[in-house]
C-alpha cells in the first residue's frame, strides 16, 4: 500500500473567517464544497470543516485522512494487519474511500482518486 500523504482535519466555527489564514499558510486557494450539512474547504494539507455539531460529531471521530494510491489495496493491507474496516470502500465524487479503526483504536479515512 502506497501512502501519498495525509490531510489534517480542522474544525472551525466560521469557515469564511478561517479560510484566509489557511490560504496564507498553505500558499494556495481553498477548494470549497459541502458534505451533507457540513461546509468544507480543502487548503493544502488542511481540511477545514464547519457545520452543525450533530453532523460534526461523527466526523470528529476520524483523526486524519490518508491519501493512498489504491483504496482496495489499502483495504487488504489494513485487514491483514488487524484493522477494523468500519465503512467502505465506497465511491465518492473525488474517488473512493474507506474508514478504518486501527488496532490502537485510532480511526482514519483512506482515500484514492480512482473512480469506479
């Protein structure tokens, strides 16, 4: 399984106020999108999220997002190493993802950019 990088999850009260700081820090523009009732901005290695606490509660359980070359391969590797696959792999607008709980209890999202 090839790990390509990680995205840090940042929960903010006011996405519009937070974006300029992270754009300056990351040196590039934010890519904004919604996910359910949560507003999201991807800025460099940061994933800013804002929305109702009822929807953020579940998202807060995921420590980070890990980009991989192939989610199916990640699924096999994680399972073989004793991780609990909580959800997925499933297609998303940007590729595929899965959620896994590592043996130490930490929960991560794994994503790739493949479709289908």
